[in-house]
């Protein structure tokens, strides 16, 4: 029998799976009408053309060089290849005032929703988790044992509470762009809050994925009430950076206007860059809970 702690953990994760199921329910049918369909039609090799075969896949450029007829052979193991990338740095575990859902919870529910959708369609799914290091990385596969392993990893993230773990999206995304050698649909869940490099470096890393011909969807997860709008009581408060441990004392009303402008400039810079490079940008306010979390996105791509 399960001990009490494991039983409680199982019940907690079951709740998250239930929420994920609510998010994705009713959106299985017709999702392959989206522009993401058919990403597995990858070129595998050439073979000599045999008389009587269809001429549809003859490589005419190669014929011009060799004066021989070759056809292109393709691999079609799955309908779609998807890689879910999840930021698990300390800032994703930030517990906002009067908000039950953390950014990591929000992202796990979303990832589970996508996992269920693609599993029903027999698509290949991979998962990558990082903070300042690579925590977990599995390339996309479609077998049940692999997908169960991804689900188990997502369940473990819920109960983690990492201390002073920084976000290094710029490093990891560059590495991943070099690792994924087959075109994929990539989902990124992160608040993109970082201290070590300027935003330009982060944007270059996102562009790297796009330049490698991946279809990229960016879920920018933030707590609007506290993180974006700085809504706190106007009294002396101590704020601590959960990723560096540094702290500062201040009255929020003294800095609120300047802070809001800086944060919105940061958010809009990422959003506008995504629009420029045809990256699907989704702003996710965790204050609003999971209602409409993935539904609105799926409605866009159907």
C-alpha cells in the first residue's frame, strides 16, 4: 500500500490531471486541420526509380546532375513531432498573494493538456525541463512507456521547491536548437525572468529555434497582479529575489509607475519579436486560473 505522503501526492497530481482533462476536453476532433499537421514527412533517402512507379517524388535536381532517375523516400512514423519545454527555475514557483496557482502549476496543467491531446492522436511527444542546468530531456517518441515517463516527471515538478535556481533560457534554448535535428512543434513555458543577460540574448535563442525551421509556440507565464502590476499594500515591505536571494525594502507606491512601465516594456519586447519572426506568442496570466488556458490557443490553430 502507498504510505500517507505518496497517497497525498497521488491525489494532488490526480487533481492536476483532472484540470488538464477539462482544459483539453472537446478539442481533440479537428486539431490536425491546423498548420502544424504533417511535420513527420521527413526526407529519409533516395532510391532508384522503377518503371511504372508514380513520378510524384522524382528528384529532378538530382536527375540533372546524374542523368539517373531517383525518387525521394520519406519517413512518416507519426502525424506530428512535439517538444514541450518547461522552465523550472525558482521564479516559476513564486507564490503570489491570494493566488492559489503558481506559474509551475499553470505550466504543468497546460503540458498535461497537450500531452493528452497528442497521445490520443498518436503523435510523438518529448519533454525538456531546465533551470540553470538541464534537469530532464527526452526527445519525442510515441510509445506509451515514454509518455507515462513524461507524465511522471511533470508530477514530480509540482512538489519541488527549488531555492536560488536561476533561469538560463538563453543557454538551454541554444543547446536544444542544436539537439533537435528533425522539425518539431515546440512549446515553451517560462516567465523569462532572468538576471544574467539582457533580453536581446534571450530573443536570439528563441530565434535560433525558429531559424532551424521548428514551429515555435511561446507561453509567457506571469502573475499579473503581483509581478506585472506590483499590486501590494502601501506599507514597508521586503522583497526577495527567489533566484538570487537578494532582497530590498521599499514602499511599492513609490516605484509602481516606473516598475510597471519597465515590466510591460519587457513583455512587449518579447511579444513583438515573436510577431516579427512568426512565433506564436501566448500571454498567460496565472491569476485567471486554467479556464480557457489551452482552449483559446487551440481555437486559433484549428
